[in-house]
């Protein structure tokens, strides 16, 4: 029997997930505390009146709400015997992320962390090349991700969002670990302020991996006219690869939505047991790296990871 997916949240990410689920031909329900009727109607999916109705009507619940809500909503989903898709970051703290993983293990249901950057073609391609030895021994990596400062007020409260490091740069911290392996040291700095009446926040994180390879990650939340951009450079002993999303804007995009590919793989994992590119342990590790970067920013010292 085809799966029904219930999306929690009607913000930009909830709408994106619902749009791609509909493109996959999946029956999709939608609920939000602030109401999902208008968003659901615009997307051509079904709105339900309560979280309980979503749990009753769906086989899989896709949580796309603000980070501080992930633990409680996720636990409720798993306790109801439903599989859980959860937007990144998995939780605001390492302890909460571990608690959500433990709840999934106890329930016997799948926890599928939505680190969608692993499905973007350029990132997936360089992973294949690194794993295949095409670049030789990795020597250094650099990542950049930047865009406009989020408009929803909760993002500005770092106790809730973790700021640019936890909410935005976590994609590239995950990429660094995916490509190179575990980091043993994290050093980070942050700059923030207001320019022409608009807030900005930027950060730089340096990871020292167990292999000795260094990764530099930079992230920016800037003024409203800041174009969302992602970039990377991966340098190895036998070659290098560079990528900028600005090239995609000039027509070099690979086509299919990474969000669609991610959700398709998640549903295949539920239905057939097929492997997926990100495991709960990966999502916990990403939160741990972001947390270490925030600690380094606050203390002005490097953070050693065991």
C-alpha cells in the first residue's frame, strides 16, 4: 500500500517538502500550529486540523518546524509508531539529538535526518570522486554558504537557532566530515552587527581532521539583497574540484530537485530497506561539530573532540 506522508509545518521548508512529495505522487497531509489551509490549498495537498489527525492519517511524519521543536515533536511521532523525517539540524543540542536517536531506536521506526546538501549534484559527485580515489589523498577543503538574514524572529535568538553556524553552516560541517572523516579540533570566530538597518552574522570555522587535513567553512547571513550562494574547493594530491552555485544560475544545474531525490530515497528506505546517504549518527555528529564551533566562538579557544 502506498505511504501517506504528513508534513508538520507550513513555512518555506514545509512547503518545499510538500511540493516535492506531491511531485512524487505521494498522498500528502499538512498541519501547522498557525494553520496550513492556505499553504496546502496552494500546493494541492490535504490540510488537517490537528497534530493528532496527522499522526492518525499518515504513515510517515516529516517535521520541518523550528529547531527547538524537533525533540518533542519527534518523540511524539516515534511514540505513535510512525517513521520520522526531520529537518536539519536534528536538534539544538547534542543531548537532544542523542535523545531523539534513542527514541527512534526504542520505537523500531526509522529516523531520517534531512541533510539535503548530500543530494545536491555537485556535492554528491565530489563524494563519489573522493571515495573512488580520483583526487588522491585529500589535502585541504574550503566551503562557503551565504544568503539573506532569515526574517522569522526565532532565527535571531541563538539559544533557539544556534545562529548562522548551527542553522546554515551545519550543511558544510556535515560535508567536511562526509568527505574527510572525523574532526579532532574545532576553531571558530564570528562577526555580527547591523549595516544600513539590516542585521548580519558571519562565521568562520576551521576543522582539523584526524587525518591531519584542514577544512575551512565560512558562512554569512547578510542584507535582504544577499544572493544565496554555495561554494566549495576540494584539493587532493591527484587533482582538485571546485563548485559555485553561481555557475548553476548560468545554466549548469543538473535538473532534478535535490529535495525530491532526498525524499524519494527516504521513502524507498522505509518501503524496501534501501540505504540512504545520511544516518542518525551523521546528524548527531553535525550537531556536535556546530556545538563545538559555538563553544570556540564563546571562549576564544579551540575545542578538542575525543
